C-alpha cells in the first residue's frame, strides 16, 4: 500500500525544467509519476494516503556532500562563537560559559572567525587566562584548522617553548617569541589528545540534535567525516548506529573514513559502500593541507598578503602516495581535503601514480584555488569535486588580497569546472559554515555575500544557474556516493526522498532564495519534518 503525492510543482531534475503532476510511492520508493487522474485510476486500490503539497515545490531529497555531522551537533549543544563580530564579544561569551562549569572542567568553544571582527586580530592565550584562569580552554576557529588555547590547557598538554612542532602543523609564537596559544593543523593534535573523551551519551545527543536540525533545512542525508575524533572508530560508529539504526531515526549517512582508522573499519568487515541504505561507509579521508583563514592552505606561490609562507603541507608527496596506495589495497576511493593549488597538485600526482581500482570515484574536497593545468589533469580522472559554494560569501573580499587578484581566475571557479565537464557535488562543510543548503545555492547563483549592503558580485562569469546549483545538492551528491542509479532525481524505482520548499526556487528572483523555507522533508516515503498546516 502506498501514498499519492499531489498539489504542488514537482521538479524531477532529470532535465532542466521537467516537472510531473503527481507521484505514487510504495515501500520507500517512487513507483510511478504522471497525471493525477492516471495515477488515481491505476493505483486506486493501493493508495492508503494522499499527501497534498498545498501548492509548494518538491525536489529530489537534498543531500549535503561534505559536512561533519557530529561537529554540527556540537555547535548546537555547546558554546557557539560563530555569530560574534568582535574579540570582546567572544571573550565575554567565554567568561559567561565558564561561570556555568564545574571546577576544572574543560571549556570548549566553536567557530570564532576574526574576519568578522572590526579589528581582525587573533586572540592571545593571556587574554583567556585573564578571564578564565581556573579552566582549560580550547576555542576552535571556524575552519577547524586552528585553535586558541589558554595556558592551563597548554600546561595540561605539556606544550612549552621547546616543544617540537609536528610535521604539517604550526605552534605560533608572538612578536616577543613566546607562545601565543594559537595551534594550527597537525599541531592541534598535541592538545586534542589530552582533552577528556566525550561520553557515548554526548555523541548520541549531538547526532540526534544534528539530524533534527538538518530535517528542518530539508536535508535527507549527508556525507560526513567523524569517525576519528571522538574516542576512536568503534565508539563513534556505535553512536551512529544507536541513533540511526537502533532508534529508527531515518537519515542517509554516508560515512567517510579517516585514514588513521581505515584499518579499524576493515577489521570489522567494513568496505566501500558496505552497510545499508541508512548507514554506509564511503571513501578514505585524507588531509593534504590546511585552510586559507590561517594561511595553511598549500599554495604553489607565496601568499600575496604574507610572502613569507606558502602554507602547510600536511604530508609529503611520498607519504600521500603511500596513503593513496593503502586505500587501493582495499579497493577504496580517496576523499582528499585540498584547498590550495599545490595541495591539489600533490594529490593528483598520488592518484595518477595509484589509479582507482574497484567501484566509486575519488573525491577532491574544496578545490578552491586551482590552475588551468590542474583542471585539465583532473578532468582525465574518475573523480568528483566536492565544492562548498557558501565559502564565497564567507571568504570574499578578503581572499582576493590573500591570494592576489592576478591568480583568482581559477579560484572558486565553479562554472568553469562544470563547463569543463567535471562532476561536482555541493556541501556546506558544517559546522564550518551553516548547514542550510539555500545559503550555498544563493552563493552559487548570485556570487554575493548576503550581508554586503552593496551586493557586490564576485567573478560574475562564474555564476551558476539555479538548476546547476540545485543539482549540486541532489544529482551531484548522489554521484559522489555512487548512488546515481537510485538517488538524486525523481524517477521510477528511485528512493522516495523529497525536499519541499514554500517557494519555487526555479522561478523566484535569485535574491529571494534566502527567503525560502523547507516546509516538509521526506525520507524513504516517511515525512520526518513538516510545518505545513493540517
């Protein structure tokens, strides 16, 4: 027995502008599409429920192709610093949070971003010491490639002036040559290893909060990388299973597996795409460089606004080759964080040296700073680019000075990627950016920052159509996870995952996209979120 969906505009996304009048679904899948009268006639004895969309607009289920699901949940349940526009406001929030903690308890804050502050200067550990002397404090930057810690946290971790910096990291010192408290990329691990493990109950709470929030944004699934950071593979995977499988909370989670826990996955019998329709393993995750905010993204030429550095290589070429080779031993694709053009080049070298065997395709994540020659090489390989359009709104205009105007032609160049025939998927990188897919779609089709009163358009030649932008979060995400044969479009036999908005994104002016709201989220034919009137 099944459901009849009608009463709204339904975009199949099989072709641009293609719509259907109605759908009949059964057992979590689309059985038939077409005219309502025909569906009523053919399935009259099977229809047990009729869903009136009330003139709203239905799309295939939106899926975030790159986020950190637990991290997004943590942002919802603990101190969020991303909204503050001054250092003073951040420090005040930290002080208030400390007053709620038990003696000696760790204070962890998420998401500070000095680029939003009137004076974009970093926090110094002594500034935290002055207001929170009795707690170890860790404040993670919005990119999660840098953190500020106070003296008590550094003492707990045994970090001193003579501590050797790990390869691929930076322990920053101030103008006086003393430790500033800023740790970048691999140097963060010196601190992360001494933070008390969160409880399994905490992980479950974070996952639950995250998924419920994603429901409200219209997201039916996500590709997420969490399995290395919360006490190891086994306990983190157990938390996912507890929420999604054991409690029956419908959500399609595609789990990237960090290279340091890939052996743990294999030992449990896991492999690429092993699992079920709700929880499955994806590619092996590798970090090739850092982020632009802290100048740790790896560039082939020095930073324009700091010629003393080209960024940070997390691994040498030799080590990257070894990691890719390890993935190939298990017939697993790789998913590689590569923001800078040199990082992108190094991972292309490794992939060309060790071609993919088996199913799937490799994924290069972010791909923000590119060159024409790199695009030509990438286009010859079975890979997909995971892009985050929302980064444009956050990174412009400061990124122009950071990279240099003359090097921006192939930066954030999504139209060029699509025109070249590259497959692209769309994500948010939440909690680094908000998880709302409409923010990414708006950035892709307007190339503006919605907070900019002048509405300056950056690289207008790179504007995407609304169809192209929506396809990133539907067809693109399905292709990235090797599910193009059962997800991403409305088609007979495909999963009944739908995202319904209160406006027709294809027809409203691009500037109004951010005014739209998800009014219903459907996963496997089940309505998991609705704010439609009864």
